[in-house]
C-alpha cells in the first residue's frame, strides 16, 4: 500500500529535508520513527527538498508499507515519538503509482521579515532595520511572472536539467507586524526563493530600481542577483496535487 503523509517542521535544528551523510535531516528522523513504529524499514520520498534551516508548514511525502496502517493511531503514536519540531497532520492511502514529487503541480513558499526587533520572531524571521519601499518591491516581483528561465537565481553547480519554472504568484504584503513575500510556481530551483528575496530587498532599500530584474534574469548569471537571505525566514507553505491524486483508493 502507498500512503501520502502531510507534516510540518521547524527546520532550525536540521540540515534540510533530504538524507545526507553524517547529518541530521528531517527525512532521516522521520524514516527512523516510521520504521520503528511499523516494524519494517520505511523509505520516505518528499515533494521536494528544503535546505538547512528552512521550515515547512505543509510538506508531503509518500511511503510504502506491506500492510494496513491504522491511520489515527499511527498519527498519534508518531507525533508522540517524533521530536517537538516535527508534526504529522494527516496520512491517507493513495494509488500505487501516486508520487509526492512528480505529481505535485504547484508549490508555495513564504518569506517572513520583521522591521523591528521582536524576540518572539527572532528564530523564524529575518530582521531588516532600514525602511523598505513595498511598492517598488512588488513592481519588481511582478516582472518575475513574465519569465521562465531563472538560472540567475539558482545555486551554482547544481545538477538540474532545466532552469525553467512557471511562477504564478509573487507578492509582498503586511500580515500583522510581519512583511511576508509569497511566491508560487510549478517548481523551484535550489536557493531560488532566497536569492529572489535578497534581490527584491536591495530594490526595496533603494539600492537598485525595479527594472533591473529584466537585466538580471536575462543575464542568467547568479552573480548579478542579490545575496541570498538567511534560511530561517523561509517556509514551504503548500504543495498542490490534482484532485484525483488525493482521492482515497483501496
């Protein structure tokens, strides 16, 4: 049987989602917990990777288990077993060929910024002291929707076959006392969101004009974009699938 699991995590203590040698990752911790609770080696395949220190409000992964999972009981036991910074919200049976990564049609990230010192937000947001021009940042962000090649915002020396992504939303707004950048696309490159945010913040600070986004993207050169912002302000907030993927099977 194949199952999708929906979960969230605060990524401060982890070297990202994906298993790595000699490093504690979300995947390794969850696979260890699932394997012990189900009495069989369990391998999880995530909807994507998040870098060290990045958080997820909604992440999806799939796993296979040769048996029936008592879902409510398993969620309760898994949450009791997992550390406090990882939480499972739902598990559901899917078709045998459903894939958490390849079947996802959209992903959404948020980046959180505070413009005043806030001890309650220090671990989960980026603190910017100087004023920011929200109108110019949104003007620049809207330009992103007109392009599909984002090599200029990709981490160097990656093994991706294409730098093409279809961005459907890129917008800044105030949510209470937090400045939030929301971006949605069919896929993201490594470090892409943090590089975009860093570039937009330079525009918001008056160091560049919004139209420079055209030049940066068309250059396909990472060195022309802004510095990446810290991982602690980045959240994966949603992974979307076609309706038929989420229908119960069996």
